């Protein structure tokens, strides 16, 4: 789903940036680490507590229960990985950053729904920081800007963040 962008009078799009594919894989792996490792740890503790039950002293009950629990665990794990993949992919596909001669437009939507457009005029930008993700060699730009108070927003998964920061700073000075 493409979010339409309305330009002001005398406004031109200078650059359009999307998160890199490396960022997609970075997000996917982080989500899997955050969700799946605790899931596996809980599974191990659950498994141990079930085996301490009296009923599991009987071999036929143990065999049936172990097989069913393993199947449930595997399907739950596959479901979590698939959900992480869909979330990461939808983020990667729908996030866009448009830099015009007057403002920065950040387009987001979650799972191809709920479009969100954030506009920051260049004169409100106070500072730009770069935060690198060393494993995948991508960076995030953190824009500090003034609304009613100082706020920040991230441009995530930028392939060459230094160049984009310099580009924005040059436009801001003009």
C-alpha cells in the first residue's frame, strides 16, 4: 500500500530513502532473539516440571505426552518465526523517508495498514545523530526537532547514514 504524498507549492522531492535489506534481516534476527530464546527457556522449565509429575512415571503416558508436547512446541516456534518475519517484512516494505527542499516526510504503516505520515520542516531540526548497527553495517539517523518540546524520531536502516546526514544538513543550511 503506497501512501500518497502531497507536496506544497514550490516543493520538490530531492531524495527518497528506504530501509536497506540488511536492516530487514537485522530486525528479523533481533525479534527472534527477543521472543524465541525466552520461549525456549520457558519450554525447558515447563518440560522439567511436567516430568516431575507422578503420572509420568508410567512409560506409555510419558511417550504420548512427550510427542504431543514436542509437536505443540515446534508449531508454536514456527508460528513465532513466521510472525516475526511478517512484521519485519511489512516494516521494511512500508517505511519510506522523503526529503524535499522544505521538509522531511516519514511514511510508516503497520502490516500494510494504519498509514502514518510525519512531517518535519527543515527549520525545526536541531541536531542529527548517527547510531550504527555494527553487525549489518547500517545506521539509524536520530533527528532531534522542536515541536512544543524537543522530540526525536529515527530514520531506520539507512545504508550510508553519513551521506544522508550531510545531505540533510546542506539542505537545512540553504
